[in-house]
């Protein structure tokens, strides 16, 4: 794949982010001593292409801990979260541009598509947005606060990786309609073809029955129709068991490929088209659909998705 040297260096550095539990969940085999040592030395905060800060601050409990840790008032926290949403919006736009490249080059091998993306400003825009967020947050902290911010982010990141190593996010729940599968996945936002819709990463849904999918967060429930494919992949039916998955058959049920790539460097940290995965998303929502879950525009977060068509 034709990556810039800076991006290539970053990918090799990121190999150290895999913990033993993460490696097992993603079907990887690493030497225990070296994996542990590398994981300890890796800094997600210092990685120029890792959206660690915005991911961590997508969870309310982390926001409260962040506020207490650095003694910020509500107004300052609001400015921090506004910076995070701005980063999310920038990356969503850049992803949409990369989708145009993918659509135009569908007949080419993965390496050729990746070359086209690398030749664009994809890397620079991503790294610039992440750096701008860190600069804006650091400016709000007490003097000499960046070392403390780095330490806090890296500690939170290790916890996120350990949590993401758990393939057991699949749950069987009882509803009025019967027993259904529920997965906890990360939700991002996109501008859809219609105002109120969602995307899941398998083509059979958009080009098939376009089912309505129940999604809930903090007691709020929405049922958007699946009218788009994504995010990241187009053949990742992660709601199925391994042998029934179209691709990524070694991943556990309810583990989107993007999540394994983002946290564990699965598939070298890339999606099926060779793009470096920028978040662990398993569902994409239009802003109107996200608002139904209490999310502001371009505020990402963890949600629970039910899959009524899955036979258990």
C-alpha cells in the first residue's frame, strides 16, 4: 500500500498498542513479554493520527472525571466538547471525501485505492484536526498542563483498549417481538440521503429490505431505517457469528472490524479499502437520528443496536 513515510512509521509504532487480551480477541498471536512492554511504551496521546482524546470524551463519565481532574468549570468543559465535535465534523467530511475516491476506483485493487487516498490530503487533514483539538484543550488547562493531560489520556486509553478487548458485547435480550441480539457499538454521524436514517457496514441491508433498527442510549430509543452502507466497511455483518460473516470471520460476534482495527491494529489498522480507521464505529447516524438519542450534531458515543433479523 502506498502510504506516506510518516503514516507508515505511525502504523509500525501503533503495533505496540496491542495488549495480550486484545490480541486474543482479534485472533492475533504476540509474544507476551514484548507485547506487554510495547503496550506500556505506546502513547495514544502522542500518536498524531489517533483520535484518543475525542473518543475518551465521548463518554459522560470520562467528561466528569476530566473536569474534576483538571478543575475546569462548566463553561470550559463546554468549550472542550465543542472542540471535540469540531474534530468529529472535520473527520466526517474527510471520510466522505475518501468515499468518493473509493466509489470512483471500485474496480481497482485495494493497494491502488489506498494510493489514491494517500495522494490526497487525507493524512494531513486528520492529523491537523487532532492537533488542533489538543492545542485547544491544552490552552484551557492550568499552566504546564499538557504533561498531565498526556498522562491522563494514556491511562484512559489503556482502559479503553482493555474494554474493547472484550468480545462479549453480544447480548440476548427479550422484547415483545421475541428474543433478539443486541450489540454495544460506537456511533458516528454522517449526512445521509434523507434526514432521518442510519448506516450499517454491509451492502445487503441498503440494497435489500432496508430494515428499521432499534438503537438505544441512556433510555432513549430510535428506529431509523438502514439506507446507507458504512461506516468504514461494506461487507462487515458483525452481528453474525464468525462462519456466517462475509469478511473478518475470525472476529467475535458484535466486534466490528473497525473497532478491532482502531484498538488492536487488526488488519494493520485499516478497513477493507486500506484506509486507516479513525474511530471504532459500528453504526453511522444522521444528525436528526443522533439527536433522538440525546447526541448533539457530530457528538459520537456508544449505543446499543438490536438486530431483529438475526436468528438465535
